[in-house]
């Protein structure tokens, strides 16, 4: 059973999380982020981050994926959290069903963020310095270059457009193909490069392309 930690001082929020997740997951409350802890997902009350920006460093140093739960958090805050390594953002006003879906997607290795923000997250990540992105490039570069060589010319064009943060619509217009064709190319690219989504694809191309 997957383990989920709750990180919040809000008793009502903790009770809500517990009521909808306790039947499906092993749950516990995280009290001290300075200690070693492991979890499949940690739900983080955005108020914790507002009061302590240093907590953003947790997202890359702990053995957990982090889903931030906020109250009308700004898009800039959401993007900042994702670029620091968070796996997603969900608003407190969202339904229990949507929170469950977010957790399921993150457990599968995906990210959870509004679709129109994905290109902005990718754009921010590819502009960051290489040493600010967690990567195993030295170990995997040879294998990764071989995987890139399996892409067709058109797939390479699509992959590089993703690296630039372009949406499917923008890619379709630039390459004079349909959005459906773009999606088909992406499905093939994800499979060939063994990446789960466009965010990981953008990072892959940045590191090895």
C-alpha cells in the first residue's frame, strides 16, 4: 500500500485529507522536515511554503513526491514550486475526486498542474543552469544518445519544439500538421525515449539532445 504523508498545521485540512485517503493509502502526519522521511507522496499545505521558502529545497532532497495544496495560489507560485521539484499543485477548493485523481497520476510518475501552465514550467526549466536540475546525465548519456537516434526526423522536430515549451497547437502550426498528428508523434517519442510526459521529455532533450 502506498504511503502518503500530510504536512500541515490546519486541523480541518488534515481531517479532510484523512477522510478521503485513509481507506486507500497508508497515511501519517509529517511533523519535522529536518528528519529523514520517506513516502510515495507528501501532501504539503501551501501555507507552510508561504511562511518558509527554504522548504522548497525538500522537493529534490527527500525520498517522496510532493503535491502542494493551496488556496488560489498564483500561477507564478505554482510554476516556481514545479521548477523546484514539486510534482503538482491542487487547490483546496477542488473536489475530493479530483484530489484522488491527482494522487493517482503522480503515483504513476506524471505531474499535476493546469495544462496551460505546462509550457511555462518547461520554459522555466530549460532556462535554468544545468547544475540546478537533478540529472544522471554522466551515467546515462551514452544510452540516451542511442535512444535519441531512434527518433525519426519529424519526431526530432516535435521533441525540440517541446524543449522550447511550445504547445501542441503551436507545434502543429509550425510544422504544418494536425494536433492529432502531434499527439501521435508524442506518444511514439515517449515510448522510444522512455519518458512519461512532455515535462520529462523537455528535460531529456535539454540534457542529451
